[in-house]
C-alpha cells in the first residue's frame, strides 16, 4: 500500500479485506506468508488480502493502534470487523471472512 488514501479506499468496499500488519524483522510474520497464500486459494476473489509493513507505513499502523506484529484485521465498509495479533491458521481466517463474504 502506498498511501493512506488508497488504503482508505480499499477498506471501504463491500468485499472484506484482510490486512496483515507485519515487519520484515518479525519471525512470526514470516510464518504468515504461506498461511495467507493458502487462505487466498480458499477464498479466491471473494476477499482481498493485503500486507502492510508497519515500518514503512507508521501512520496507518498508528491509526489502527497496531502495537505488535503480526496483527491481522478484517475490514468491511470502512469498519474493523475482526482483529487478532499473532499467527492465525488459514481455516480460522477463512471462517471469519466467510461471515462477511457476499456469495
């Protein structure tokens, strides 16, 4: 994500958006990469998955009070619908996204 404006526009849509707030130096964050790929294979185009580097985007991380990484958040229509810190398995993320996905 390049700016607050494009991020703001992205999370305001009807489609749920999973955001992985991460840092390059974070070991558990690296564990999320294959999990997010698996999740993308599960949900396809029904949800958007993005990664936000907290060191490169401190304003966005600060706005959403991201204290630790990884922090995963699901947005829809501009609202935070779900949030959890730490490594989260793909099936749990899928379950949370499915509550919001439009069939």
